[in-house]
C-alpha cells in the first residue's frame, strides 16, 4: 500500500472508527492510540491491499479485539467525569448522556453502537465482534433491555 | 421492543456523538508517516518469537521422546511422526499468530 491508497482508506474509515472506539471505551486519548494501532496492524498483516469496503469491517474487528484486550486487563470498565469530552454546544447535557451510556456494560455499549450508529446487520456485528449471529441477537436484546431500564431510571429526561 | 425505545437509543447515541465532532484526528499524511516509522523500527525479535518458541518446544519434545524410546538405533517412524507434528504445530502457530496480530 502506498501513501495515496492509505490516504483514501484513512479518509473513509478513520472518523467512524475513532468514534466507535471512543464511545465504547469512553476515553478520547485512548481512542487516538488505538486508532493508530488499528492501521498499524492492518499494514503489518499484509492485507492492506484489500478494498475499502473489505478493509472497513476488518479495521472494526481489529479495534474490537484491542478493546477486548483492554477489558481483559480491567481497563475502561468504569466511567469517570472528565473522561468524556463535553459537547461545545451543550456540555452538561452531553455529560448526562455519557453518564447514562457508561452505566451500561462495555459489551452492551459496543453492540448498541454498532447496531444503531454504524447500522450494521447482525451478521456484520458478528463478524466484527467474533460472536455468532444468535449470540449477537440475544446480547443486543439484553443491551436494549438494560438501556430501557436505565432510561426509565432517569425519568425519561434524556 | 417499542419504536420509542429504539428512537431513544438512537437519540442518546447521536447526542453523545456530538462530542466527536469537535475532535481533530491526525491528517492522513501524518498518520502514514507515523505508521511507516513504526513499521521500519518495530523490534525485529518479535517478528518470529512465536515460531521460534514453538520450534523450541517441538525440539524439547523430540529430544525427550528420543531419549525415552532410544533403543540403540534411530527410530524412523518416531522421527517422521515428530517432524510432521512439528511442521503442523509451526503451521498452526503461524495461522494463530496471524489471527491474533490482526
């Protein structure tokens, strides 16, 4: 892969990939590091010549594995104020939303993000997370249920 | 699952994503430069570490089996089995390490 090809790939995938990592782990600085690590592993794997449409799920898969590694080490399992950058337009509201989201388990956050923000199908989520389709369906159902309980506990003010 | 909940989840993720809009990512040229540096200067010893350790383990097992079953002459069948096992384990390790690297 040359610089030109990398540039096309990066422009097409970096933003959604960073958003995914940052929203799931809740730490923008960590997301910066993991983003670089994703592309590094892609180049190192020798599969960097693949099409952008194929590289995108592959990068998400790498990011997911990196996130799982962090969870295994006990990192990113709790959310602290200041981890999440507040929105410039409405910082307090954004922080409230973040607090609620980060009360979910990391796996639930991950599945919800892939399903709703990346609009992936169950099959695509299964490929990215390494789960089977049935597990994705069940875990996603549970994640929605958890989210519903949290939203209700917030009195619907979100 | 109600449509309302689906919409709530989408809204909450959308709102949270507002924060990402203010975050500046490195330019592609900068990222490319960093990656090239990392690729050029990554520790060479790590490249074949898994294969080397597998070969080492296979040699230990081979040596143990030879010592254990030594009967005055080199057993060709044992040698064949051990070599094929070592080859298979090396292939498996390469495959697994490739998956883990990605």
